[in-house]
C-alpha cells in the first residue's frame, strides 16, 4: 500500500479532516508510526499561511481534495471513513454533524470506526462553542499561571503545552486505546480530546504536591518553577544561558565543584538564603561564555546544559549522535519518536500537497469517484 510505512501502526488507515494545530500534529504522529493517513483538504487550503512544502505536520500523509459543502462531498468522506480504522476532526462542536460527517453518520457506515474529536474546550460545557487558542486553554487550567518570573507576567511556551502536549498527545492516546478496544470487541466509539482536559491532566503531580503542602500556588516559589536557585537558568558572559537542574545532593555537590562555588555557596536547604544563593550562582556564570561553561559541565552529573535555539539544537553532539533530528526533502526536522526495536517509524513522504494524492488514494482505498472534477469545486469556507 503506497501510504503505509513499516512502523507499529502499519496497516492502520486514518482519515484526517484538515484543520490546523493539534489535529494535524496528532495525525502526523500516527503517520510517523506507519499509519496510512489520508488528509481531506478543502479547496482553497487552511488558515496556516505557509508553503505546504514546509508544513512538517503533514509529512508521511497523502492528501485528497473534497468540498464538504458540495452535494457529494459528505458521501465521499463517509466512503473513506467506511474503509478506515480512525477518523480525526478538529471542528467546533456540531460542525461535523451539520456537514453530514459526524460520528452518527460515520459509525453507521463503519461500526468499528474510532472517531477522534480534537477541540480546545471539549464537546460540551459553557465554553464548548466559543473560539479559543492554546494560550487561553492553558490559562484556565492553571498551567500558564505557573510559568514566568514572580515579578512578571506568565510566559506562554509557544503552543507546545496546550495544543500539542494537552491536545495532540491525548488525542493519540485516546485513539490508540479506542482502536485496541475496537479490534478486541468490533465496536468503535467517539474520543473527545479537549485541550483543557489534557492540560489539566498534566498537572496531576502538582495538584498532589499542592494538597500535601509541598507546592505554593504562585509563580517562581517552588522546586520546579524557577523558585529554587538550583533549578533554573542563568545568563553567561556572552548573553547565552545555561540550564541548571541540580536537584539531588550528589548532583548539587558536583555542580558547585565544577562551578567553583563549593566553599562560597550558602546552604541550599534554607529557602531564606535562596536569593543569596541565586546571586552567587548568577555572578559565577557571568564570568564565562556559554560555550566555555558547556565544556566545563560536559559529561558530568551536575545536570547542567546549554540553552539552545531551534536552529542550534540539531547540532548538539548528543542529539546528532542519536539522529534526533534529520534532514528530509531539504528540511531539517525532528525524527519520528518514540523508537521501536522491531517496527521503527520512518520519514517516507514529504509534506502532502493539497489534493496531490487523490488518484492514488482512490485506487488504494477503492473509492472510484474520489477524483471526479466536480469534487474539486465549491465553497472555500465551511
């Protein structure tokens, strides 16, 4: 089969109703693991205005064009769903139903189908029909409020925490669990993956610490949020930064020895002296460049690492040795993860161009009318 790789999900067929953000990333992860992912693009494209050739979240996929507002558009999608194991959509609640491709219609055609729904607020609740983005979802879960300095505003970590960690990864977990259930029982189901639910779930340990009195409900006051001077970042003489995570006593001992503050460092177990300790560490780091400190701590158990940019990261010696990043079709990008000993994922196709694979998918999935010209016409807005 042209769209299937050799990963652990080889032979699994996925229909992705095109969107932006967490849905495409989730589908990319399934495709990286070998699934045959067919992305249903609409005429006119999506709101993410970059060259499709550089949209890495569409790698390892194939694309067909279907106008869901045309007379035969919904039937075409349902024909694909009938032949699929998984369908993923990221519309607002009720939109897929209005378009005629909701769970009831799809499961009527394929009772074993796993129907994955990716939203920010979820399928129900007061905000279910409201617009939103990553920053708002992580804001109401308490996750955003933990980031940033004590005397400054919270800092959004791009869209990694909400869209991808709380959204995409939870959708993939849900889809794979439901797929296992479907293959065991023959019964499909709907997976409601809401970014607010997944992001809240990520804070489980911290809620336990909060309840136990081991976490203060404010920024930069705790062990892992920059409050502790032995877990944070420090500027170097050239304007770079080093990340320090010397939590355990033996790692702390190694850290202070290599930093050269073994004798001068205030007691780290006394929070009242943390500001003094932070100043001591910061003053020392400002004496050398990032490269010089990297060489000092390289290979040690001090738990110190240079803070690299996106362009610098692929060149880090450890990541290079593991081929954590790879070059494919002229684009440097993260390699598939995680890794499997018997069924490794792979990069087998560049980002799918909208509609470029229509004839191939029609043949492989046995959907003869998929590529008819009238299906390429119609409204650009859903």
